[in-house]
C-alpha cells in the first residue's frame, strides 16, 4: 500500500512531466480565458491520469482519496504552478449533486463526461432580478410532451461561452396559495449548444469576459433531465451550493502564499519596503494568511460544524482584496497607468486587484454570508425573505 510520501512523489512527478512553461500559472479566477484550449487539454490529461476525480467516491468512478491525500494533491498542484482547471463547476458542483440527488440514468449519462472534462458545465442561477434573493427567479420551464421548454434570462453565468451544459434553476409551477416562493422551482440540466440558447459576453473590469448573459428563448431539454422532483428544485439548488470546496481551499491558500511572496519581492525591488506602512501591511498579510491556513486545516480535520465554510470564505475573500489593494500601493502610478500591454508584472497585479473586488460577491455576497452566520450560528431572529 502506497504511503502518503509516495503519493506526494507520484503527483509531484506527474506535474513535473506535464506542467510545461506555457501552462505554468495560466488561468484561474480573473484569467479564465487565458490559454484556454491548452488548459482544457491539460485538464483532460489530468483526468485520464485519474487525478481530477481524486475526491469522488470509488462507486462513482473516483479514487475515494482521504482528505489528507486531497490536501497533498492540492498543495502540490499549487506549488507546481499548474494551470487553473476548466472543469471545476462540473467536478465540485454538479457532479456531487448528481451523486447525491440524481437518478441512475442521470449519473450514467453525465458523470463520465464531467470526470473526463469532455463536457463542461455552467451554473444558471442568478438573474437580473434574482441574485441574493435567488427565490425570485422568473425563468420559466413548461412541459411540452417529452421536453421542458425554457424562457427567461440568466446573468453573470461564468464560463457559459465554453459550457456544453447548464444547471438551471427555473420556475415550473406557480407559487401555491400560502406557500413560500421556494415551492414550484425545478433544477434542470439544459444543453447549451442549441438554437434556443443565446450567450452574450459581459465585459468586466479587467477588460476580459469570463461571465455572460444567457437567454433562453424556447430552449429545450428532456423531461427526465430534472434533478429531484419537479417543483422541489430549491432543495437541490441549495445542496449544490453546500458542496464545500474542502481540500481545494488549501491549494488556493498555497497560491495565496505565492502571491504574497511575489509581492514581497516586488516591494523589495521597487524600494517600497522603505515605507513603514507597507512593511506593516505586508507583515499583517503574512500573519492573516498563517492564521487562515491553520484555521482551514483545523476545520477540515474536524467533524463538520455550522458556519465553518462561511467563515473561511469571509476570511479569504477579504484577504485577497487586501492583497490587491496593497499591490496597487506598491506599484504606485504603474498600477493605474494606461499601458501598452507589455507590462506583464503590473498587469498581473492589476488583474488581481480588479478581479478580487468580485471575491466578496460571488458564491453569496459577504453580507449574505454574515446574515447566515447571524441566524444559524448566533441564533439571531431570521430576516423575512418570503
Ligand atoms: C465573478 C462572478 C461570477 C459569478 N458567476 C455566477 C455563475 O456562474 N452563475 C450564477 O448563477 N451567478 C454567478 N454570479 C452571480 C452572483 O451569485 C451574484 O452576483 C450574487 O449572488 C449577488 O447577487 P446580485 O449581483 O444580484 O446582487 P444583489 O443581490 O442585488 O445585492 C446587491 C448588494 O446588496 C446586498 N444585499 C442583498 N440582499 C441582502 C440582505 N438580505 N442582507 C444584507 N445585504 C444584502 C448584497 O450583499 C450586495 O452588496 C457571479 C458573480 C460574480 C461577481
């Protein structure tokens, strides 16, 4: 039986052989379009070597790896500078949802495509009038023979422009008299490449377009591609959001450490370290990251408890925003100057600064996360959301 050290060597060797210079550091949040086809190819090789589904149970085609091994994998992945994966929505969101709440047929149909990154997914929840207040979605789906027919609009749909499938929260029945708005919603699996679906990119602060508007105008999906019972989709949608990033959070924090190390190096080169305020902020960033990592490891190895994933999200999102702000201070005018495009290092920090503004919004804004803690952990009175 292989021990953890051998396992670490195995993944390290695999990454050393497969992470070529043109892939190192490419992609990730804020740079999702960078080297996309090369990263897709890399993700497929990762999958073929059995690494992508390390955390999936064996009965669903994964390796059923222990938490310890998942942590090792993500640490080594980040240390090697391996590129941002393109399959994360499938692997961490819809895959586990189908394992827990899908039918056998849905699992047989979709899990292999997710596991091999031959089918990419996007998440169709938010709408112009429904973000934090997700139960307000107005996209409708109606049965027409053996198909659901969808009409409506989604927004901020990350990676919809490259996705083959979308999991969509849609209203399939009116709200029953006296019931909550959560009733009558369904969780549908919808093919993206069909005439009734239009994807329109949204240009974001970085100048890139990683998310989109998605319009459904008579888009169709098969009748049995509803996960859970029709009308019971709220429960399924919440289950998807509940699959914690788990061990991947550790890898993300290894990446944060590299960002911090690089920023310290930049501050030395520019002489910004002469400024006591910069020294103070860099040191604080190091302390906060050390505490965040220790807390994450402690939480991961303890039995699940209410609010822990929420606390980690609140801490890391604010940490990264702070790092972006500090990078702008260190860069000075170079951080904001209009540039010719060949200022690689400044571009990296500018993107981090600009994209990190979104870290406290997506996946549930920080205000909403604090609201959850207030109600579920502190037991404060619930907000009225009917
Ligand atoms: C980079 C990025 C990627 C995204 N990707 C996806 C995706 O792939 N799929 C998808 O479906 N969505 C996606 N989203 C959308 C994201 O989930 C929403 O932006 C988020 O849920 C907030 O909704 P909203 O933008 O409608 O803001 P609103 O809900 O209108 O909120 C506006 C402000 O009011 C505050 N607020 C709202 N309600 C309350 C309350 N009850 N108490 C206290 N404060 C409150 C919020 O915190 C926020 O500051 C993405 C967003 C971003 C930024």
